C-alpha cells in the first residue's frame, strides 16, 4: 500500500555550508596569526563554550570583540575584528539558483546557529535572503540547534505541520533532531546532490534540470 506524503509547504535552510561555506580552519589560522599563537592554541582559547554563548546571543558586538581580544592577547579594532571574524565565509553561488526557484512556490525560512556579526556579513552577500519569508537566527531566538525548541519555533513561525516542512542542514545531528519531530530533513552534503533531494520532496524545477 502506497503511503501518503504531505505536500511540502515550507522549506527551512541552514546558513553555514548550505547557502555559504565556512572554513573554520582558516578562521583559527587567521586568529592564530593575529595573536602570534599556534593554530591549536588559538582553537583551544576559542572553545565550544564560547561558541555556545555567541550562538545564543549571550555574547556579541563589542563584548565579543573584547572577550576575544582578552583570550587571544590581541588589540583588534572593530573594523579589523569584523574582517577577521568573517574571513572564512564564501557564498555557495551554485546552490542559489535552486533556492531562488523555490521563491513563491513554498514558504522559505532560514534557520541558523549564528551571531549578529556573521549574520550582518552574510546577509549583505546573500540578497536571496530578502525574498525569504522569515529569518530565524539563534542569537535572536536565544535557542540553538539541536534544541527541539528551535525547530518547534520554526514550525510555529512557518505555520506548517512537520510532515509538510522540509529542512536542509550539513550537520547530521541537527538533521536527526529535526526528523525526530517529524520534519522531512535532508543532509546537505554537496550542491550536486541538491536537485535530486528537491525532486524527492516534490520540489524539482524543470527550468534547472540541466544545471
């Protein structure tokens, strides 16, 4: 007996390594160079607890710059810090036509663990975000993936049932967290797989089949 699959009404997109790539090794290397430290030492000083504070919006702006200057022994100006803090991002230009082809067909939402400075940098380089219905970011929600509460917030904002909601993320842990709530989550590995993933969800675009 064929099971019924709900029509997708909303698509949630992660930001990092989906719409834009981030090279964390490069970030730590640049911080290490600025602080005259080894890359491993710089990474240790920028520990996971710090990133959790940053993602939850508990540490941002000038407070963030001050904390990193303190941890690394640097004296980065606001402009120098902003440039360094965002040096590891590049836009995933290949995926954008497929995302843009979804505009007007389904609700589009961003769901990202990020911070105000990263978000400011990437919004300026991803004009497609202006066409999204909602931009949900951890530092404003004070919730971070894989907390089920952030996915529930996204569903409430979209106004869609989990089975009518698709989600793309590069972290398997986050994909599994979404699936446990019934969201039709897909692991984003590489852009070349993305068209087939969209087709499996009933969201293929004939105009982009040759890409």
